[in-house]
C-alpha cells in the first residue's frame, strides 16, 4: 500500500496546474534574480553569482518561502479527505495506518522536493544563459560547478523541507483543518523571525545556529567570517555545527511524525469533530438568517414599514457590523494573531539590543518604531488572509445564495466587512501599544507620549493599511475564488517591492505609500507631515474609486462571471456611486497634481538609475581635475542667518585664500550645495563662468593666475531654502528645531567632488569607468601637503556671526564674544582663539542645558529636556578624558567643551573644534543602569573629546592610512579612559564586539581589504581593527611607552601641514627603540592582514603535594598564524610570540565577578602544539590563552577552557 499511496499522490499532484505553476514561479524567481542587476546575489561586491556561497544563500532564503509550498502540497494531502467529503466513503474499509499515512506523506514530500529543485535549476540556467547572452558581468561569474548546486540542495534545502513537511503534516492530521495549518505557518514564520533577533548577540549565536530548522543562522555562523575568496571557492561541508543542526532536526522531524503523524492510530472518522463542525455550520446559518430577517417589513401581516430606506440601511449596516466583528474578533485565528502580536513585542523588549548590547531607554518614539517594524509583515498577512475569509465567508459556508437573496444593499455587506477588518488592524495595534506602555512603566520610564501612538500608528500606519484592505477587497471581488484573490494580493505585494528596480520608485506609483515621516523628540514631526497629508488624499481618492467599484461588482446570487457583473456596474453605481467615483478621481488627480508639482517641479526627483548615469557622466567630464590645485582657505568669517520656521539659511563667508602649491592656479571647479537655490563665489581677480546646470558645477576663472604663496580675499554666499515638499531626499540638516549643518554642506565647494563618483566596481565597469582608487598611495609624497579632509582644506582663523529666532540659541565653534536680541532675532558672535581645521558646524535649537567648570574649562551639554538621563555621565567622561589626554598626550587647546544634541534623523556624533554635535539616537538614550553593560554615552563622549587631539591638533596627509591617525588613535584614547574607569574586564567585552565587527566587515569587503596602516577609509578597519590592535600594542609595549611615543608624535606634528604626517611616521615613532620581536609584532598587526588561531585544547590540574591550595596546571594550546591577501586568500606562516596565559576562579565573561584572576602572564607560544605548566595558588575553574582578546582571532571563544 505504501508504494501505491506514494504513486497516487505523485500522479495526483503532477496532474494539477499548481505543480507546474509553482515550479515555474520558483524557477523564474531565481532565474531573474540571477540575471537582474537590481538584485544582489550573495551580498553583492565581489561574490560570484554562481559561487558556493551565493547558491547556498539563495536556496536558504527561498527555503523560507517554501514553507507555504509545503502547506500547499503536504498539508493539503493530510486534509484532502475531509475537505473533499471523501472520509465517510474511504474510511468504511480497514486501512493500514502506517502504510497509508507514510505513503501519502512521502508522495507529497517528493512533489515538494521536485518543485524546489527548480530553485537551483533557475540559478544554474540564469548564470549560464546570462553569461552567454551578456546579461551578467563576466567578472561576477566563475566556472560552472554542479557540485555547488547539489551539495547546497541536499545539505541545506532538502533536510529543511523534510522538517517542514513533517511538522505541517502532523498539524494537519491532528486538527484536520487547513486553517490550523495556515495559522501554524504564520506563527512559525513570526516566531522564527523573533528568535533570530533575540539570538543575534555573540553569546547566543551557537545556540541560534543549532536550533534553526531552516539552517539560515547555521549557515550564517559557519560563514560568518568568510572572506570574498572563501565565499567564491570554499565548498559547503556537512560537518561541525551544520551537521549537528541537520541531525538534530531530522531527529525531531522523525519524532514528530512518529508521535503525531497518524501512523499508529486506525484511520477513521472523527465523530466528535464531525458533530462539532455540523453544529458550527448550523449555528452560522441561524445567525445569518436571523441577521438578514431582522428589520424586514412583515409583509405577510400587511404591516407597512414607516422607516425610510436610509434608516433601514443604517440599521442593516449596524447589525451587519456587529455580526462581522463577532465573527472576526471572537474567532480562533484572531486570538492567535493577537497572541503572536504580543509575543513579537514581548520578545525584543525582554532582551532589547542597543549599542554594544546595551539597551536604550524605552522612549515612546522607539516603542512606536518597534510596533511598526515588528508588525509590518503580520499586517500584510492579516490583510491577505482576512480579506479572503471575510469576503467569501457566506459562499464558503453554503449560505451565499440565501444571504444574497435578502433585501440588503451591497453597501451594507461591503462596509461592514471593511470595518471588521479595520477593527482587526486597530486591535492588533492596541495590543502592541498595551505591551509597550506596560514595558515603559515597568522599566521606570514615565514620559509616555500617547499622542505619538495615535498619530504615528493611528494615522501614519493605520490609514494606509485600511486603503490596502479596500484594495485587497477589490481583488477578491474580481477573482473567481478566494485563492486567486490571495495570489493577486501577494503578487501586488511583490510588485510593490520590485517596482523601484524598474524606475517606479516615486511614491506616486507605490499604492498607499508616502514619503517617510521621521519623528524626533527634538523636532517632533517637523515639516514632514505635510507631504503625508497630500499623499493620503491622493491614495484616498483612488481608494474611493476602488471602493465604489467593489460595491458595484459585489457577488450577489448564483455565481456570476466578472464580465456579467462588469456589464451592470453602471446600474449598481447609480448616481451616488458615480458621484463618489467622480469625487475620488478629483481627489486623486488634484492631490496628484500638487504632489507632482512639489516633488518634480519645485524640487528635483531623480531615480537611482538616472543618478548613477549622472555620476558616471560627471566623472567622465571632470575627472581630469581630480588632483588639480585649488586655493586653500586660511581665514573665515561666516555670517549665517537661520530662519527655523521657514527652514531657510542665508549665509555669507568672508575668506582669505592662498595658493599653497608650487604651481599657479588659472581656474578651478566650484559646485553648488544641495537644497541651495542661490549661490555665488567671489575672489579678487576672478569670476564664475557659465554654470553646467546638469551637474550644478562651474569654472571659476582668474583674470590673472593665483601665484604660489599669493593671498587674496574672497566671499561665498548661499541661500539654502526648502520649498514645498519632496519625495525622499529630505533636508535633515535644516529643520525647525535642531538645525545642524557643516560648512561643506552649506557653502559652495572647491574642486572636483570625488565623493560623487560611483564606488561599486561593477557599476563602474557598466559605465566604462576605470577601477576606482579609493585613496592616494601611502608612499605618494605629492599628497603629503594635502589634508585628509580633502584638497585645499587646512587650518584656519575662524569667527562666525549667527542669527536665529529668539526662542532658540545658535552655536558654532569658538568662544562667545557677544549675544544680543534685535526684534524677534537673536545674534551670536563666536571667535576661535587658535588655529582650527577648516571644518566647522552651525547649529540652532531650543534645548535644555547643563554647565560645569572643570580646571578652568567650561563644560556644557545641551539636550532635550526629556533626554537628561546620561548628561552627568557625559560631563564625567569629558573630565576624565581631558585629564588622561592632557597628562599623556599634551594640553587641551581650548577653554571649553560643548556637547549639543541634534535630531536623530542621523545617528552619529562628530567632533568639531571644542564643539561636539551628538545625535539623540546614541548615548543620550542608552540605559546604563546595569553595571555589566558597556556605557555608550561615556565611550562615545571620550572618543569625540579625543578628536580634539587626534584630528584637530594633529592632522593626516591625504593618503592611505589617514583615518588611523584620527580614528584609531581616538579609539585607543577613549578605551584607555574607559579602562581607568571600568577596568580591564569591561574592555574585554568591548574588544570582543570590536573584533567581531572587524571580522564581519572584512567578509563583506567590496573591493579589497587593506592592512591597518593602509586603510582606505574602511571603517571596519580603522575603527574596529584599530581598537583591537592599539590595545594589543599597549599590552605588548606598556601603556607608558605607547603614550610617550604618541606624545612625541603629536608634539612634532602639532598644527603642521607641510607636510602632514602619515602612518609611516606614526609607526616610526611607535617602533623607536623596539626589539626585533616587537617590530615583528608591529609588522604583523599594522603591515599585514594577520589572523591568529589560538585554541586551548586541554587543561590538566593537579594539587601540589605538601603545599596547601597550590596547583600545577598544564595547558595544551594549539597556535597558528595566517596571513591573508586583499581578497581573503590565506597562507600559513611560522611565528613565535609572547602571549597571555590566564587562570581564573570565575568565567572571564562574567563582569560581576570580582578578583577572579589567579594568574596572568605572557609565555612564548609558537606555531603548532604548545604545553605550558603553571603553579598557582587557588584552584582555577577557567584557563586559556589570550583571555582578554588582544589578538585578531576568528574564534576567540575557544581560547578559554572550562575545567
């Protein structure tokens, strides 16, 4: 029987259209994903489309969608006898349950496996055909290797499909309901998403990899630190955590089927369920009849109703609404969805993730974002499911013809159902609000802003969802059955995600979409709500049209084809319906005209492809000016008038300029800033030529060339104005409260703008551009007199006069010389008393402030009145930083330090001369009450204060490695301040984060990883690797020695610009008087991409006879050192080094443990296996090599051995 049932299921499904349709869909999805340039396969960059990593990743992602494939084939097999009413006939004879159920299951599973096999086939055909036809860049393809496809399919996809098949088959057998299967699929998908968020921290990743039934996290853990070379060449191996995961879930699957697959129970009717279903159908029928007959005139008794038609309709609508709400809200699916919503929010709230694993305070703006982000997918599932169930309820229950025969207007059915589904959305949001408000209260956060929940969820979130619900109803009404309607809705969602790839990124083409309305506690909604109002009118008009058509096309009576119903649309619409459609069209066209005028006439809108073409054209036309000499500004007096309410700035900069080069300057490029309507550049003895409006660029031509060393006066003007509204590309620098803009964004720029170049090498090749050189070569002395800020940027004398509205204050670098009020304007005059880098900001806001004086230095923090939680820690960090840096590097050059909070539209802090703008999204809102967590507020503040030394006192030449001098040294400085404050144990936790981010960063490198001293503005190198390397350097050389080297380096290059220092200079200071072993260490860390593999494989402990509480501990340590090239190809090299060996009485990961270090000293470790014996007082429970993560080690977790 088993083989007969297997063959029957195979024949049954392979004759169904769904088999061929789903196979074609899975094939085409991966085929077009492979040949399309708008889809990134394998993460983009240098990863080959047909490499092992890309193939495996694509199969794993498609495996998530395969969940619904399994539901369609496997689960429907289990319920087919019940849904087709064949149970009574089939179960009249005895059937062997094992053979019967197993045969059905295996047959349907074989169908699923076959359909999914079209996924790797689509990749294979796409890569081969795309390469032959020319759809794919040849450099994105490697040699075709069938084993990559086969191993990925059998190791990753097939086991996951089996797991899903077992689970859904068991659910279907247990409940004999496709509804239960759908809900379990949705629940599984959501729970899987939540678990991925919860287990994303480093300490949980192994657990997440082991427990992942889809193997996405498992594969992610296996390939976490794979480089480009690994991703393109390393085959998928069934070993380690991947093998453990596959075996675990295969075992779980078999157990599920054995227990719940119906193998042991006789196949028979479920009498209880039959009776229950019969009663349920009867009850529904009675409710429907009662509902439709109420308020109908009793004509048989000659009772004449005196109610008007409008009153009757209102009564019908009211009753129908109550009925629909009862059917929806009190149903099992809704309760399941409500529980899922609550769980989706409770899970991330229980373990919130913030900067370095430190949670943020539960600000209402964050809670709203959490609700919207967590429930977005769920809401779409709700609309897809409920639109089908609600529209087709009467027909599916067999009551359709009876209900349709009642004298009830179509508007009654349509409106009641729309209100019911809208109520589902509202109640799910209410559940989310309840959970987050309770969370805020439990965490002691009392500034709960309920208006944000109302506006951001009720208006910005709910209104577009209701519009989408109306559209979903329209699709159901024009469909022959609910499944086609659901499929059309899913296709609509997919098209919404892909339209932008085909040039339709404007929100006028994305149904119910509008430009983002960001929120900030500082700036509120700013001016961003205005555009949303117009877009909602625009889509609301179209929704009125769809609603009217849905009403007119509503199913009534025996099944009618769409063509028949279309022919009667005019009759059903009548005058009210036609007026409604006319009104909708007026709104749609009128609001659309306003949107078009604002976003495409008043403001510029450029799609991504056109912008890419513009960038390429700009480079081709002007790239010859890349290294052209431009004037250097040496003195600036900026006069800036800020009008916050109008979002306008009128700015003038009086300049002194000079030619610092050895060549005369005849002309140079100038460029208009963004969002700027009027601008000018005036320099004595020259003028701006005709503006190239395509690129907003012009030539400035001198009448007489500017000679080397010659000084002239100049003037820049700019009017930055925001008129109307945009569709994206918002001006977040100039806002109603919290303006923050720097001089490069405010004034016209000099020279070729290299930041406008295309950076992706494949995009460059598509536009016939040469490979991009990210930075000038380290040894190229031509750029040693050029600052890392860019050509023509040096140290300046600075002052600024800023005016703003009287309720705000204005800040720029420098010392406040005067403050006065003229009418409704306040005017501030600042002047710097020492040279500063030509990089300054202008800010205007209404904020609270706290001021302290420390050792003659004024410390000020300006912050939003509800964000004062960490202000004292910031002030403490400023004090500690100034003390440490002054003592070890040199004096602080200013008499003040100001921190100013700005709106969280941008998440960073930035150090200008004695002034640090600081986003509300970091630091200010970190919840640092748990002493075991890293303190982001303290750390970020220390880092930005360190820039007053590294970046502002000493600059760097515009060559490779420049960011090491500004950023890596600032990282080191901040970490030393943190170590003094919190201890080495807390730094160990910080360095583990930094190491992980470096290793992950190199795995997605798009061009080439560079050694540390040649970093080409690669943040994962100069921030993350820089932290680890500098702390390792401190450990090897000693704090005093490293600081002395840095102090000499700073003293010798302080304010020097001819030349600026490079990392070659820095390394020379570091290695001065170093031993050969120390030089080798520095070379490994700075000059090479070195990866250590240190592992404690065994620890033996024995008590020392005659010595109480003394133990001999022998550690077996495996060690290796590999060097990688820029693509990640590794070569093992011999090494001998002195590395820490530690013995501990508690887990080094436990930051609450005190005095747990029993022994910590350096021992010679060489390539291969090492044995180290240590005598120690006290019995250790943990032992290991490099326990405080001072080396670049891809698996630092195996450094520690638990006894």
